[in-house]
C-alpha cells in the first residue's frame, strides 16, 4: 500500500502537477520526468492498485472459507479476549 502511495506521488510530480494532501498543496520537489518514465510510473501505479485489490479479495474469500466451509475457530482466535484456547496457545 505504501508503494502505491509513493508511485502515485511520483507519477503526479513527474507530470509537473502538485499534490493536494489535507487541503495543502505540495509542489513537485523536482523537475518533470521524461514521458516514457511517467508512462512506466502510471503503469506500475495501476498494476500495483489491482494487485492490492486482488490480494484483499483473496484474503476476504479465505476468511469466508474458514468461517462457512471449515467452520473452525479462526475468528475467535483473532479476538483480543484471549479466552479461546487451541493447540498453539495453551
């Protein structure tokens, strides 16, 4: 996720555009990048974003698999109450 933020800043700043963060304009700290570099940054930014979406979806599907199919106590073990014991945390 941090890489996605960094790529977004580099992509915008490479185009010579300012970034707005909490209504504060952050001007580019360097000059414009060559067009090919900006294109690569844009491509990396898009694919990294899709990778984040795919990983988050896979994580959610794995959680649903544990809850609905395996019916194990993974969710209970993640709670901070500490009252569920298993073979690992005795």
